[in-house]
């Protein structure tokens, strides 16, 4: 079958999105003809005057149709994008959707059904894992896929090929449109063996349209064994599983030849969820002699010794990006993050091993007080010598199905008429912006903020 995969804004534009590349590779392996439409990067390239909207601090400009319309002619965009997709006469149209792209994704789904009512429209991605209310579902979407999609998409295409009703299907991990509402088939509780998934179809993307001209996206692992209060990644991706060293090295060699690059950016939730297997990978990289450079997100795990980190450096590890979030002990404990003193030790060890230390921060966490933001600033000052890059500081967001979302009542969280959360007299959008500005200001003064990862 002809299948179109669509990626609407908003998302990062540094590199092609791996999630949709993996879905494409599975469909190609199943014998289908796949077309990929990354309208996120296309719009970024076409509208140079609006590129500031892709900066994280401006992501709120994509959360309502009114806001998007202030910057773009949305009806024209949707019409143009829909025509480009439907020119391929796809039997199935899959859209990757997150909380910042759902507005445009829903408009596209409406247009697809209006112009090609027999096409099956499928939503996947983070937004689908966060759905909690019936009104969040679009009647012009046939299937919502929650969690890992490769196995599920193969089952969906099989049903459609056989001419069966998708509304009658019972595929775990889906919400299906029966015509009289949506039927919840539950979650697929069996994580995939990620060594069995075909390598991502990055050849379907033009890497020249993305701003990272050095790295190639890759994953070493999927899943997470932790449960940070503000995160929903663990239920979406399941338990932590690391790919075999041979599988990773095969992909590195293949894509390095294809794209003439030798550096890889790991898109994992964290590359160091299984230290034993990561060390085995490093050993194979070192003994193989053909060293590729790599880096990615990591948890500040005290178990990483100086010797271990030096081995990562020798194996081509050039940076770790740690989600520090806060330097206040009580906030870190509430979040489910490592101990404050352990974070300091890991930052120092990583820096001393020669691996570049990138850090991510968060302001306005519900349990955070003014004294905690001061404590965080002191922590940043004391550890400045071991931090190479203060990448960004975000305002705390409460995604559906996160622990924060489940504990809203006990935390006294309320919402204003703009759907922004607040705690009366303690936390508000204004407070979060002020605290974020305080951290930014200090990072700039210390010389550790340079506009993102450099």
C-alpha cells in the first residue's frame, strides 16, 4: 500500500525525528511504499522570519489556533500540506503528534477526511500517550496509537490490507474509532525487542534541511526505569532496554557511509540506563579501532566512576547532557532525581574525564519555593567549573498522566482561563518566568550559557 507519514510543527529542527523514521523502516520492511512529509522542518526553512518560534522559550506560541494564526496563514498551510500528501494517493496517513503539534495535526486530519474519506488516518506519538478526556479525541482520526508503534502499525496495515474493519479491531495499544465513539483496547504491556526493529529509514529525509550539520541521530536504548514526577516517558516507552553492541555498531557504520558523518547524537531518554551494557559497547568500540564520536542525554548516576567515564571518552563519548533540573535538595527529592551531592560528584567526574558536560534546568516546579531557586543558583555557581554548557531552562509543564498531574489536588494546582497552571500565592506563570530569568541571568554572567549546545 501507499502510506504517508506526516510530521507537523512544532518539534526540534536539529535533526530528522527518529520515531517516524523507525515507523517508516518497519512499513518498508513489511513491503509498503512509504512517503515522509516533515512539514516541521519544511516550514522552518521556508519561513526564516519566523524561525524564532522554534526556540523552546517560544513553544507556547503553538498551543492554540489563535496564537498560530498570528504568525501563519493556517488555512493556506493546511491546504497546501494536505494537497502534497494526497498527491501520493495514500491508503494510510500516519501523523506524529505531540502536545505542541496537536492543533495542526487535528486540522490536517479534518482536511484529509474531507478530501479522501476512505484513507485511514492514524495518530501516534507522545500526545496519544497523554490523552485522558474524550473531548481530546478527533472523530476524523481512525486510530490513536499509544506507546511503541512498530508492532502496532504492522497489525493495523494487515487489517486494512485484508479489508477488515479497523473499528472492530482489538489491537493492544490503540484507541479505535468505531463510528459511534472510541473503543479503548488497553495498552500493549509487552515492550519490543529493539534489536529486532529494522534500522531507521533516515534515507527518506534530507539532512540538509536540518540545522545540525555534524551529527546523525541514533538510539542506543529505549525506555526508562525511573519515574521523575514531571515526566510521562516511562509509561510510553516501557522498561529500559539497550540494543546490542553489534546492532549499534552496524547502524553507525551504515549511516556514516551514507551521510559522510562520523558523529552521532543519541536520542535516548538516557544512554546510561544500563551501565554494564554501555561498558560492553564501549569495549567493542575501543577494540574495533574504528571510533565514532557520540553523545546524548544521561542521568547523573553516582555509580559512574572516574574509570568508567574515562572509558566512555576513549570509546568516542564526547558529551553527556544531564537533566539537572534543580540544585535544591528538597525539590530534587520530590522530582525523583539523584541526590544533590551525587549530582555534583558526577558533574566533576565527567568534566575531569574530558567529556563535555551539558546541563538542562527547570524553573517553577510546584514544590519549589523562592529559597529553592536561590539554592539552585548557589549550586550552579559552585559547580560552574564542571559545567561546560547551560543548555536551557524550561518552565515546569505538567503533562497528562505524569505523577504531578495525578497529584494536582494535593499540590493545590489550579488552572486559569488560558489553561496555565498555578498555585495561589505561591506559583504562577509570572513566577516561573521570573525564576527562569534569574537562572538564565546567572548562567550568562558565569559564561556557561552560549545560546544552547555549541
